[in-house]
C-alpha cells in the first residue's frame, strides 16, 4: 500500500546554497494545481502541488511497500522539502508566470472579475479582442516589457475609450485590464507620460540620433536597439509600432524618411511597422464611425425622451386646468 505525506511550505527553511531544478516532467493541470513525477534511486515518487492564497504544500506518494516503505518515505520527505522550497521561489517571480502561463480564458476571466460593471458593446468588443492579442504577446518567451510598448498600448487605449461616459470607470477598466495580464498599470501610465514629455522636447533629427546622447529615455531606446539587434530577447508587436508613431507625432517629425531612420536605429523591421500602422489607422477610422453612430443613437433617444416628457407635462397641465375649472364651477 502506498504511503502519503505532505510538507507545509511555511515549515521549509530556505537555503540559498541549494541548487534544485523542478523536473521537466512537471505538467500544468489547472490555474493553481501542478503534478509531476520524480524518480529517486530505488524508488519513484509522485508529487502533487496545490497552491492557495494562504498555503502551499507538496504532497508526496511513494510506490514502495513493506519494509522499504519507511526508507522510501524518508527519501520522498526530503524531495518534497526541496521542491516546496523551489516552488516557493518560483511562485513570487516572473519565472513562475513564464513557466506556467495562464490561459487566454483565465486572463479574460481575471479582467471580468476585477471590473464587474457592464461595458457598452462598442467598447467591450474591441477590449476583448485587444486583451486576447496582448495575452499572446505577454506570454511569449521573448517578451520583455519596455516603455515604448507601454506608450503604444496607452495611446490605443485612450483613443479607444475617448468619450467613455465616466473618467473614473475608464481608469478602473484600464487598471483591471493591465492587472489581468499580471503587469503594473501605474508603470504603464508613468512610462507613457515620461516618453511623451521627452518626445515633445525633441526634433526629428534628435529623435533619430538618440544613440549618440545620454539620458534616461535615450538609455531605454539604446536597450531596445541592442535587444532587437540580438534577435533573441526582443518581441516586436503592434503596440510597439504605435508607440514609435506616437513619438514621431509628438516630436513633429512629419517626414516619411524619419520613420525609416528611427526603425533602422532601433533595429526594427520597417515593413512590419508600416503594416501595423495601417491596421492601427484602420481601427481608428472604424472607431470614429462607430462612435458617431452611437452619438446619433443617443441623441435620437434623448430627443424621444424629451418629447415624451414634454407631452406628459402638457397632459398634466390640461388635467390640472380642468380640475381647477371644475372646482371653481362648484
């Protein structure tokens, strides 16, 4: 008969001297449940790890029986200690998120749980499409957050949500959206603002010539250029293209050749940028048309309500006048 033991994560002493790797056979089963098999000398142990907000534990089951069971349990106990320690390290790190990314449905569910109020369909349909696209970008192995990407997303979001009935709700939706992707909405806003302020102080030539100058934003662009040039640690996206476009827009760099030079300086494919900017402009055009239709609908409904209200007030006035007349006649 197999024996079962479990170890609480809180009881594990974390030692920085240990070097342990979670087995490659570890399989993701659900949003907070993992199972894997570890083969030890003379025995095989099955592990199940359940993660909750208050406690993490690895449960170890030994396949040994009879007189070997005690020794087997000891081995499994040690293994579960080590694995609990390792999982404790991974759980609070970006490594854990990348190794066991959530599904698209979980990201969408997290967004809906964080913002529970209904969103008008004209905004919600685009938001749902964007969060799916950004989820796929976010959990690529080559993904690394950068401020130009953040500027691009903030630009798209603000233009999409322009005219939303409530400023407070607009920010609450932004916060829920970014946090559903396990990122920091405050960082997005701060980095976007920093790049916008920097771009306003640039000319077309100084924007392109960032590599020869020192500064915080110049350092950010140099880092992007180095990563994009290495072909390994840079993940291009449509939001990045929009971020570049926004930098050009704010620096009044209207000449088409400036975008060519900026893409070359950043080691980014110009054809990809052109393609994605066309998609972005098309999206903006459709949004403008949709919002105009929505405004016409709202104005029409408002006029109907006003007409009904005016008619109701007129009827009430006539009724009151007749009542006063009848009262006076008596």
